[in-house]
């Protein structure tokens, strides 16, 4: 399914202790969103903030077209590692719902406080970056 105009139709937020969840519906086909999530080069285009770029990471699990899970950490703070799960679901109208959940591997009061202070806002910006990447892909095709 080709990408249509990529518009955030709905975004929801959840923050629970050592976990942050963001959900967005993108007006793009599942295959196109999956390519932007799974391909490391494309993923770097929307995970382009200073925090994401500074992290070391490893892929833990991949279910092609459905989910990708990785663990990442700052090299100077491996105890502050978190696991990120990105899950995709196709909506009835052909759009794609993306749910990203980041949870601390070993929650500590300090790490939980840092996550609450910044991860929610940061994931909102990252998902906007994903949306813009998909919009740019449409513009290049036209």
C-alpha cells in the first residue's frame, strides 16, 4: 500500500513509574512504516536526537512487519539501560497504529525520575520525526 499523506490522526500518552508508552496512528501503510522502523539507516533518521544518537544498543527481537524490540543504554551509564518495544498494527482504513513502550531494565529511583522527566516528551518528538520521514518519502515519489 503506498503512503498517503502521513498525518498523525491520534496520539496518546501513558507514563507508569519506570515505563513510558506513546501511540500514534500514521496515515501510511504497514509495510512503509515497518521499513522506517526496521531498517537501521532509516531508523537513525527519526531517532536523530542527541539522546538516541549517544546510546549503544542491540536488537533483542524482531517479528517482521509487526514488532521490533531493542535494549539501549548510555555507555557511561549501563545500569540505566531501557528496553524499547515498537508494535505496529494495521488499521481498517489502511493507516498504521504504532505503539512504542520504553521500560527501564533495572528501575532505580534516579533512573525512574530521569525517565519521567524526559522520555515522554522525547518520544513525542521522535514520533513526529517518523511522521516527517514518511511525509518526505511521499514528496520524493511525487
